[in-house]
């Protein structure tokens, strides 16, 4: 397994961004620390040159583990479960998917799936929209991530089981895998390892954080057990430190990286 960390191209209102606003500074620093990649956030995707970002990543030996860049769509009320606006969503998603293709990374269908909010046939529309989105992405050589998110932030697809149900309802797109976020799983899953086991073979990325969404080592999550479960599930991708930074993000990033490396090396390394 490899280790990434959350970085935004410009300042972001999202709390779980460890570094933001200066990729020219942040990427060399993170490479020097020893990170393998970054979880990228583009709060204003139209203001970011993906070709330039890819060049910076390559120069620093980093991989883009995922990309969240759909805030402009959701700000305009575009969601996968709103069928009357799905053509517009897909048309405008071309730009985001082109960025993913350039960066050789995956978009996260997190909040873009939409809320149910007692909408008639919301799940069916969500599945249909997800199928169309994955079909569009596949045509561009892009894989897609679907993230279960806790009930305090959304009312749809809270658990790994529900995410797998949506994947099946969407026709089991081959280019769709799950993004498992330990912060959300800690609230929604009866068993972290049970959820990991159920998703084996369909895990595309992991947000590897403490119960408080701090970097690994600053909470009480049984992260060693999670590494064991991921190893048994055959997962070989990134552990992303999508954490809320404290007063010294650089020191916390170094500490979280060292702690995660110790867990990995203690379980057979990378």
C-alpha cells in the first residue's frame, strides 16, 4: 500500500484539507517528506490547469490518488439523482473527467450522487445517473470512486453495503470502485473489518484517518486492525490522510506519515 495526503489547489472551505493554496510549494514539500501521492481538491476547477498540475506531480514523483472537483456542478443544483438535469450534468462533467484523464486519477462521486430528501424514486434515478456517469468516464479511460458518507452529512449511501447495492443497481460498472473513509465508517458500520471484507475486490481508495478525523496516531481508531483487514482483502492502493489539520499541519503530516508507515512495515511493508 501507498500513502497520500489531502491537498487543495486553492483555499477550500472543506475542513479535511491538510494543505491548500500553493501546489508549487506543497508538492515538493510532501515529496520530501516521503508521501507517495496526494488526494487532490480543486475548489474552483476552471481555475486549475491540469496539465501544469500533472507536470508538478511528475517532477516530484507523486501520484494523484483521487480528485474532488465537482463543487461547481453541485452549486448549480446538478446531482446524479435529478433526472431532468442529468444531460446538463453529464455535459458539464466532461471538463472534470478530462482533468482526471490528464492527471490519471479518479473522480469521487461523493455528494454528487445527491440526497434522497424523500424524492420519489431517488435511488433508481441515482443508479441510472451513476450508470450514465460511469459510461461517460469509461469512454475517457477514467475510473470512478463512490464514497459512503455518514448520516450527518447526507441521507443516501451511508454504508459500504448500500454503496455495493447502488453499484449493482447501476449495472455493476467495471470502472466503479468504492472509496472507504474510516471517519464515516466509524459512525455507520457495525464492523470496519466486516465492511472491508464485504467490499474486497471493489475498493479503489481509502481515507485512512482517526475517529476524530485527525492524522493517524492522534486518535483511538484500531488502525492496525484495519491494515490487517485491507491486506486480507487484497487491497494495494493508497491510504489517504484526508485529515483536519491542527495548529502545525506540516508536523502532523510528518507524524501521520511515520505512524502509517510503521503500521505498513509491521504488516509486510508496501
